């Protein structure tokens, strides 16, 4: 016992700890992963919306994955305003062209990027949205202009199935 | 710890106690030597135990009638209020009981701050207490979500979104907490489970809290160690039991006032509207007991730093035994600390007030100043004060200032000047 040498017993200890750690990890992971979205939640991943009744200057709100999605049909003035903004004035610089491929339609998650409240339509200092929870102001492109929110409101994956129908997700 | 060995009188008692020394424990608890100068601020430990038991008992009963499902939770709460025999009473006790619990815990914490109860050798008691306080906040938040009203839903949304401030993994954590892409039924069911679990965790920690307390014994208003053997102590029973019992009665009068006369004043009217994921209430505020921390969160214009500041404001308390460098425990003998103590009390009250107001204009400015002062108190004032402050001479024993005729003339004089 005087010599410090790696012997059979040390090897067995290390091997036992390693197998034990893998076993504990493999047992705990299902307990953690069960809290992630389940198959039925994931199955509701896309929604189709008929937008034929939306007039220019109006916003409709639809529910997608339990979250509100704003679909705004913008007026020509609003489009001009959104596109004229100097990108250097923005906290999270994004071109309106990148946010609304079809300039008339702005489709975005109606969720404030600060702490998840639903901003109010046509409110705030930039004629866009205003979050009543902690005072974030968004412009008519849904970009953050003032307040604690770190980023612009998110644009979900969507496509026009035909002229009147948007598929979100 | 009582120093003498305890032997039960009866033969059966002796037989039982040799196998499981429960009677020794009971004897320790009744004979436990307690400083005889404890004032009424020391009765809140007992009051808090009462609050915990009340919440557990009323909660158990509510759980027999409540349904944790997004489509049924709101209606089941109204069912409890209207149909269940005495359901209104039990729910109002449970809802107001949370507020009473926090009222008592804040008094308990500020008592500790005034008399330096967190200092050596009581650091572990203090840290266990902070963990209990954190768990209380978690339990209160989770419980507030269960009625599935508008404030429940949006409070849950805002608080869970705090985790999205964590870089890289934040969004994943939030989705994991929700069990979906928004606060929804999976969120409600797990919140109910955790709300049920936490009080029992608190109960376990309370046992540790009291165990750790019974090692060095109670601190006291003079803040000096008890001389053993001496006449500085009285047995817990009947002296402290009676005193705690009287204070508890007074506390229950306040409790009953809220339950019977104004059961909804501490809540929000918005929570009597069923949760609607499409509409956020115009003004979201947490319950009153979380407002100071909410004010700190909102006073920082950056999302991540705001969350960090809020958590730090709570966790900084755990480091208090080492931030306060003064060897003198009680503020009675610390003339400068005493003033800063009251400024801190005012600061926290101001934070609570601005936390309930909209985060704009003057309110925001006040919140920022008060937040800065809060951290200044713990990180700068307390450490510096320990070195700079000229403290008053402390008495030789607890009995000395009471009996007078002290050999220490300066102490006697100080006592007179304090009484004026």
C-alpha cells in the first residue's frame, strides 16, 4: 500500500463512477424532457387564415401556437413611413423589406419581446404598437423604437397559399 | 440545548424514549432556555409557523375542489366560492393568508436586520431563512396562477419570460417551463403540482431553521451572548409560549379583518376575468409583497441586466453576514447603523410604491434612485460602517441594564439617554 500505483481497484472505482453517472443521466433526462412541448402541442404547429375581409389600415389578431399573431393590412402612407426610417435610428436594425415581403401585409407575432405581453394596436409614439406592461414602443413595421424590449417583434414563418389565405407556421 | 440528561418518569415513557427519544426532544423544546429580554418582534417566528400551517391546511381543502385544467380552473374557483360549503371562507383565508405570511416574514426579516440576528454564529439560520423566503415567493407566484384569471395568465407570462433573458438557452428554457409555445394547459398542471410541493419543502426547511436556531440559541434585543449559567434566560414553556400566543391572537385579529371585511383589497379585480391569451390587461402588477423587486426589475432599461438586478437584490441578502463587518449585533448600540437601517426601510417602502405605479416619468426616476440606494446600502454602507462607526459600550449581560446598578457607568448613562 506504500506505493501510489494505479491498480485494479482504482480502475474498478473509476469505471463504476462512469457507468453510474451515465445511468443517473439516462434516468433523469426523461424526467426533464417530459416537460418539453408534447406531440399534441407540436401537432398544432400551423394555422391558415382567410384575410379577404381585412381592409387597409386594419389589423386582425389570430391565435397560433397559443400566441397572438397580428396581421395588418397597411396603408400606402404606413408603408412609406416604415420604409423611410433610417436604419441607424433603430435599436434592432432590420429593413421593412425584410420584415414584410409583401409590403401591404405585415404578419408578426403579437408578443412583446420584453416579457411577452400583447402590445396595443395603433398606440405609442411611433404610430405602431405600444406594450402596456413595461412601456415598449414599436413602429408600423413592429420594430422596437423605445422602451425595455431588446428586439423587434418576431416575424413567424408564413406564406400566402393564395391571394386571400395566409398559412402561418 | 438543555445541558442535563432527561429521563422520563413513567416506565413506558422510559421504554419508549430509549428506543426513540421523542420525549427528550419534547423536553428540550419546553425547557429550551430563551433570553428573558425578547420583545414582541421575536414573536413572528411562531406567527410564521402558524401561517405555514394555515396555508397547508386550507390549501389541502381547496385542492379537493379545484380542477387544474385551462378550461375548468377558473370555473372551479368560482364553484368553490359559490357552491362549496364554506368554500368562500377557506379560499379567502388561503388568498389573504399568503399576504399575511409575507407581512409576517417581512417583519421577521427586518427584525433580524435591526438586531443583527444574521451575524455569527447564526449565519446558517439566516441563509436557510433566505431560501425559505425564495420558496415562499415561488409558491405565491405559482398559486396566483391557479385561478386562471387575467392577472394569473399574464403574471405567469411575464415571470416565465424573465428566463428568456438568459443568453442562448433562454428561449429553450421558457418553452420547457411552458410545455408549449405559450402559457397554456401544460403550464397550469405543472404549476399546480409545484405549488402543492413547495409548502412541504418549506416545512422541512423550517425544521432545519429551528434546529439551527437551537444550537446557539436566540439572539436578543441587546445582541450579546447569554452568560451560562445565569439568570439571563427563562424556559420556553410557559414564558415564551404565552407571549407568542398573545402576539398570535393580535395577529389573527388583523388576519380576520382582511378575511371578513375586505377579502379582495389585496388582490386585483382583473383576476376575476378569465384568462385571455389575446388581451393583456392595461396595467400588470404583481401582488404587493413582490412590488419592491418588480420596481428594481423595471428600473433597469436592459432586459438581461434588469433580471440580474432583481435576482441580485434578493440573493445579496444571503451574503449579508459577511457584508456587515460590524462585530456589534444590535442596532441599539450602533447609532449610525440605526439611521441607515431606517433609511433602508423607507427605501424598500418607496420601491414598493413605485413598483405599483406605471414605469414612466418621475416614478421611473424615483425607482432608479431607490434601486441604486438599495445596493449601495448592502455593498458600500454596511462594510464601511463596520470600520468607521463608533459604537456605544455594550452591557456585560442581559440582566445588567435591567437591574441597573451597573459597574459600567457609561452603559448606565447611555441607557438613560436612550430612554429620554
